[in-house]
C-alpha cells in the first residue's frame, strides 16, 4: 500500500483530487521532505551539539551560557526528532511509526517553537535589566536566576505544547496515512482555540515583550548618549530577527486557513513555510559561526570552535562590562552626593 506523507502540521485536504493522486507530485513532495529533514537533522544535531559542548563547561559561572545552552538544547531535541519523519518519508512514503510517535513528533515540534521564543523573551528582559537597572543587576543577576528563568520557559513550553500532543493523530483515508493535528471532528471552537493559542503564545505575546525590552534598551542608551554597537546585543537581535522571519510565514498561513482560505497554491506555500520554520532549529549555530568567524583564516575545526567560543563566551563579558560601566557611573554619582553632604556638614560646624 502506497501512502502519502505530509510534513507535521500539514494536510493534503485542500489539494484537488487530480493533483493529490498525481504520482509525480507525491514523488516530488517526498523528495523535498527527505532533503529538508536530512539537512535539519545533520546541521541541527552537529551545530547545536557543538554549542552545548562549548557552553556546558562554563554554564555554572556564565549567565549567557545558561541561555545559549537551553536554546541549543531545545533546537537539538527538534533536530534529532526529524529522524522519524525522515525514515517514514524515505522508506515508507507515509507515516508508519504509530500513534505515539506521531503525537511525540508534534509535541517536540511545538515544544521547540514555544521554548525558543520564551527563552528569547527571557534573554531580552535580562538584557534590558542590565542596561536599565545596572545596580540591581550587579547585586541580583546570577546563574541561579538565569536557571529559574530557563526552567520557567521550559515549563510554559511544555504546558502550551500539550494540546498539540492531545489532538495530533494518525489519519488513514483513501489508502493514505498521515500524521497531523485533527481538529475537524471537535468543532470550530476547539480549532479557533488551538490556532489562537499557537499565534498568541508562540508569536505575538513573546515578540511584544521583546520589542518592549529593546525599546527600553534603546531609550536608555540614547539618554546616556551610548550606541548599541556591542556584538553581544547584535547576536541576540540576530536570533530574534531570524526566529521572526522563520516562523512568521508559518503563522500567517495558519491565519489564512482559519479565515477559510484554501487551494493548491496555499497548500504548497504552507509546505515551504513549514520547512522554513523547521530550519530555525539549525540557524542559531550558523549565526554564531558567521558572527564570530574571521574569514581571513582557514576553515579548520579549531577556528570553527574558536569562532563559536568567541560569541558564546565573550557575550557575558560584554554584558558585564556594559553593566559595570553604568554601575561605576552610579557609584561615582552617589559618592559625589555623600561628599557634598559631608562638606556641607563640616563647613557649618564650628570648633
């Protein structure tokens, strides 16, 4: 029995029967899935594995390593989970791994999406606190607080991913076996609720927090006549922008589907939008590499790991330096005020 596989979260229901039954289209779809899943599995596993290997050695002493470690861990889970749909596409040309694997596959996908954007929001709040409240950051910012933030992000990601585990199932119709989120039988209310949850929690709310945080950072630095040129902030901005461009088309397509739009073109665009979203899981190590690599040197293993370390480990130094300078200014100001009071007191005293 020959079956057709759709990418997780995608359905062929909107395709015309003549196109859906076309062996050429099905073959092309399977080839694209094999290629994209293979790229994501290899690049994501190797790249995020390297980031984890570098950050885990400094994770007890460096706050930024806590953030980068957890981001890489979420992406590594997703990248390695692509082996299941890859095997199903290459060997069976359909979903043959059972119901539990189907549910787990969808759960890990959304766990990665939610956890990544929650962590980016937490990192943005951490950066904003360093700049806007340097004295507070100097006293209270530590790895324990960072771990609490990271664990909170994981917990919220697990909770928001549970509905996608519950409603994901294996569907067999017309000799076609697919792994997808099945909401048609539960009515429009459930469908709207799930789509809204995914859009608000996985995109709009975290990005609102991120925009607010960076607006605060820019306003504070402008007031202090300081430019936002440090590589530490550029790295986080690059991660945020990459996440936005990878996942925005995916959420837009779902909004169009929720509005009742369908058709062959939308279904094919949805397929590529899903692959673009999945590529985000292996994009972060590539960003670290390009932002830290000196391309005048040879592309060796030593230089690659050195480039990653330059971004992942020096980031904390730049943040502390920025916060330290602000703290220094505050301390000087406080000392000046104390000295002024002391001089006034001594000046008014008479022997």
